[in-house]
C-alpha cells in the first residue's frame, strides 16, 4: 500500500505561515528573476491566473483584485520542506521524497490507515502551518489520482482507494491524459484507439497496449489495476542534480558563460558529495530569449559522459567546458543557461577505469573534502576553483522576496 | 607506545543546547521580540524566543499569537471559557478579551528566552 502526501500550494503556504496578512487573498509566487508564476493560492487560481503566466501579463489584474506577488524564497521553502518530510518520516519511515512538496510512503494496509493519515495531516498543519492532501492506494499511480481527489476537499483531505468498484467509477471520470506518466503526445494516439479515460485504459487488451506503446505504458496500466510495479526509492536521493538560471542581463561571451556555468557545476558537485553520490555525466544547456523580437530563438543541449562516475569538481568543470564549446554560438544573446549532473548513484558502486589509479582518486577526494569542510566552517566560497568567478554579476532578481525566517538570524520573524 | 587517557572510555559528545531547549525540532521556530510589552514576563526588546508549535497552549502559557493579522507575544489565559491576552510592560498589566469579530489564533507556545550577555556592555539599571 502506498500513501502520497502532497503539500497544498506549497510555496504560498510557506509564506502564509509567517505572514498572516496573506490569508484569504490572491497570492502568487514568481520564478527566479520574477519572470512567471510558479505557485498560486486558491484565491489566485479562482482569478484564472494560470501556472507559468508571465508576471507582466497578470500584474495589473492581480493588484486590482487586492492580490500580491512574491519573489521565490527558496531558503524558506527548503527549510519548511525539510520539516514536513521529517514529520512524515516520524510516522512513515519508509519514505521516498518525490519533490520539494511531495512524498510517497510505503505502508502496511491496516484498518486505521485513514485515521493515521488524518492525524499526520493535523500534525503537519499545526507544526508548520502547511495543509497537505493525502492519497492512499495500492499503487503510486493510483495514489496520484487519489491525491487529486483529496485536494478540493475543504477538510480531512484524505482519499483512500480501497474498494475496486468505487475505484473503477472514479477512473472512468479521469481523462487518460491526466494519468501520471502519460505524456501529452501519447494522449491523441490513445484517443485514436478509443481510449479516453483511465478506466478505458484499464480495460484495454494488454497485447494491444504492449504492441502499440511498449512496456512503460503497460506498467502504468498495471498500476491503475492496483498492481504496484514502480520501484520505491527509499532513500530520497536525487537521480539528477540541476542548476540553471535565467539572467537579468543577457550574456554573450564564452568566457562569461564558462564562469557562470562553472559556479553552477561547483555548487551541484558540492550537493552531490553531500549526498554521498557520484555522477556519470553532465548536460549543458543554453538558450536565448524566446520572446526576443531582434533575434531568432536558439537553444541547444550537449551531453558529456565521463569515463567513470565521479564526484570531483575538476572533472565536471572540464566536461562542462567541452559541452559548452559544442553548443556555444558567437554573437547570440543568452538569456538562460544551466547544467545537470546525470546518472547519479551511490559513491563507489561502479567499476573502476583501468587507467586511473586508486591513489590519484584518494588524493583528489581528500582535497575536495578539505575544501568542502573549510567552506562549511568559514562560509560558502572561501576556497574556490581557479576557473570560478570572483564576483557573479548576475544577481538573481528577487524584488518581492520575504525574509528567510527560519535560516537567518538577521531575518527572524518579529513579534511584539 | 603511548598510554591511552584513563578518561577515554568516558568521553561523551559535548552538551548540546538544542537538545536541552528544543523538544520538537520540526515544529520549533526562533523569533525576535520587538518592544517591551512583556517586560513583566521577563522578555526584553531584542530577545530571541523559542516557539514550539507542537504544544497546545494552556491557560497561563506565554504564547505567540496572531491577532487581526499581527504577531504578538502575550500571556494566554482562559477566563470563564473566554480567551484573554495579558501584557505587562513592567509597570502595569493590560488585559485584552478576544472578541467574536477578532481574527485570532495561537501560533505557538514560547518555551525559552535566549539573551546573550555581552560582558563589556552590561547595563545594570
């Protein structure tokens, strides 16, 4: 049995926990650089503000309705997420953290499962101020649907799929394109075969599904039938680590991009080492402004695989530079760039490359440990790699950011 | 060859203030007092307060609450089933009975006051 715990309007809920004046009004949280809407309160949803709307398009309307836009405050969200996940783990230790505001737990099916879920919901609400919706079902894919059913409830937001007949009825109301794991491009093909709802998919002949769509969709069908076949990632480690930003001022030169991406690579590698992992490769990503009138839109991606998985910053800096060289085009104005470390797994799990001696590895490993330790003790960026910039010009624009109430002594909540 | 310290079997991790002061780490928050409305309760302007949101407030607890969208630190009482907030600035006690039209909720219970003393700047007044 699985249980999905999903925070309601998570970023907005975090802000509201420390700012009571945000209650009962339309609130949106904006992406980096205050570009577009990434979270909405229920009141903002009712105003018809769509996820991803560019801020400049909705700003006036929002203000006229007494609403408010906030810059994203990731320090706060990360800390509140940690608190929520810890509280869940105390009740359900077998946890897979799926995203910043969502987690699956594997649980035994007991008679009291709904009461336990409700009690967890109340604990989280009381200790963090964050409301969660909970879906309970025999598979993760069904949990997602149960969670969606719980979301619009106004209290006791728990939905439990325990009865096959009731589940079938609900599945017949779910559009097939809204099933977890079914992509946008799959939907028209399914519709063409007369499959419109999740229940249609459950009833479709297995042979047909496999022949037309392959093993992944077949798994989804089984999951919808209540047979769990997606692996449970107990540790909550990330499979890939991403670091990307859009810039306030567009960037042109290779040198500057190399420095910015160097910072990203350094920061991702530090996170990688902290979780005791190593990565097999790096993806470099670049794009110009999609909305620019003077320049044709350009975006490109390159992947550089390492001979052997590693957690060493120097290796990824080298690979990043190679990847950047492949996709960099002179004369363009870059608006966004980023890197992703891929194929992440536990350190030491893979095979050793013949040409690399263990001693080499150890030396660099020790050096990195020392760098990480010093940076932790003396403040981030005390020691840095040669290619990283002294000063990053591209401050993230966050005009309407709230305080880091839980992570900075200077920004604590003030009471009177 | 050296002899081990005779105390090594007894070595323990150092004392940890978090462990002493924080019972519910996931539901405990630091906040900063502004003003002297609670001087009579031992809380000075600028003090750090530890607030535990996991504890259900009882009469006579010092709490952080929101009253009409503002945060306050007050002594919480129930008087004949009516909630009541007390402030004491060192001179007089002020009472406030929660009215039906008030937007009121208790945010958490204050469990500790933290006030570092700077030994060079102690004012005895």
